[in-house]
C-alpha cells in the first residue's frame, strides 16, 4: 500500500503538465480552445487527492492476486498470472481513479474554473453517476494497457536478472518499466482518446452514453487515423517517464520497507 501510493503520487505530480497537454490535444474543441499551454496545472488538486489511494489499491490487488494464482515452473504460466493480476488490479483501482480523472480532465480543458467548482457542477447536474462517466471506457483502456505493460515489465526484469546473474536493481526495474510503458501507451492510444471524449462530452450527447465503439467510430469518421492517435507523443513520453518513475519508485520503496 505504501510503496504503490508513494510511486503513484510521485509520477502523477511530476508528469502532470504532459498529461494536461495530452488531454487538450484529445479534446473535441481542439488544443488551443481547450487552453493551449495556459493553466498547465489545472486539475492538479484532483490528482493529488486521488493518486495515493488509486495506486495503492492497484498494487495491493496486483501483488495479492499474483501470490494467490499459481505460477509454477512453466514460463508460459507466469505471463498469464501477471496479466490476470494486473487486470483485476485495474478494475479495483478504477473505482478510485475514474472520479478523480473525470474532474481532472474537465478542469484541464476549463483552466478558468476551479477543481471544486467543477466537482460541484458535476454533482449538481449529473449526480454521483456523473463522476463515474467513462468507468467502462477507462477499464477497457487500462486492461489492454496492463496486459501489455506488466508481463513485458516482468519479462524484461527476468531477462536482465538472468543476464547479470542477480536480481535487478530499482533503477534497472525503472528502465524496464519505461520501455514497457511507452510501448503499451502507443498501442492503446485510440482507447485513451475515446475515454477522454466520453469524459468530456456534454450530458445528453451521444458520447455521454459511454459507448466506446461509437466514440471510436465518430473519431474515425471525422478525424481519421490522426484523430485516433491524437496526443500519442505526449502520452508515450509521459507514460515512458511515468513507467520509469512509477515502477522504479515502487521497487525502491518496497525494498526499503521490506
């Protein structure tokens, strides 16, 4: 819980400006109208509050599921265990992440409004369900992301450990995390764009229903391939750096605590 929480807070706060740029590139009104480079820390209180419990919930679930599921000696079984553990971890973590993400992204494209005002407006007009707008699309983004990132991260660590004859250091784990995160970020960008459009959609609009396939289809029809991969560069950069900081900090904090 402590290691995951510390890692989550570090990465979210350090890389927040990159996340804002990505969100504005993906927003339906376009980068400039969404704020451009102004108010780059808009929405940061939401992230600061949600980051620790979100990351802690993920790693508690991930590590516990990993310890319960059989790993055996088979090299084929280990990636499946990591995939299942990461997927369940994301489902649990999204219960905390989605409300924080909804408020954060709405603040990022409305830098003149405070986080508290956006929270009040969302609750008044949409209720609690408004805070969970995009839960399904977030889970549908995070599970494929984790299915790629975590088995790749664990495999790279195992390979590096085997090459050097001892367990990887925290910085080596961080390098593996950066590579795994950047690759996973690139292939799941269309799902991230759809999630952003759903969260930012006006209540009552077609995207507000949360249909991921409909959102992807709409983006494809209006903007083509470039629309589906909007913000891919800051997303890859942010998650590569994030993977380095997040997974490296997690390993280091865990080693210190245990």
